[in-house]
């Protein structure tokens, strides 16, 4: 079994990042985590996480005060799920961050 972990910044200020972990066995993807984190008030906070814990691929939208919203994503191939999760976060991180900040201000 092999684990690959890396991160990519989504902005030019290095305050928005995509953290990715992929586990493979004999070249086949067996587990993934794709997480969007934002530097807010000098702390890295998780805002969106895709993974396949609980036995199924899903998205957790995370909010302040340990609130979260779980959404099942019907993609069977983990390779496709990995691509989907990464592209969704790249396309929508600003939307996810704004929603998080609105909850933070309440």
C-alpha cells in the first residue's frame, strides 16, 4: 500500500489551499481525501472535505462550531471521484469560503 499526500494553493497569496491524500494498492486507488482549507484569523480551517470514509464517497461541508453537512456523491470510481472533488473545489472555493464566513459572523 502506498500513500501520496500533497497540497496546492488556490490563490496567489497562499491563503487558500487544496490538500490531497491518495492511498493506492498495486496501482489502484483505494482511498482519497480532498480537502479545502482557508487561512482565517491566522488559523488553517477546513471548509470542504471529500472522502470515502463511512464506506461511500461524499462531501462534508464544514462550518464553525463543528457543524457539518454531509452530501452523498454518486461516483463509483475513486479515480473519477478524485478528479471530481479537485475540480469542484478549484471551481467553487470562493463560494464555499463565503458561506463559511457568513456562518462565522452569526
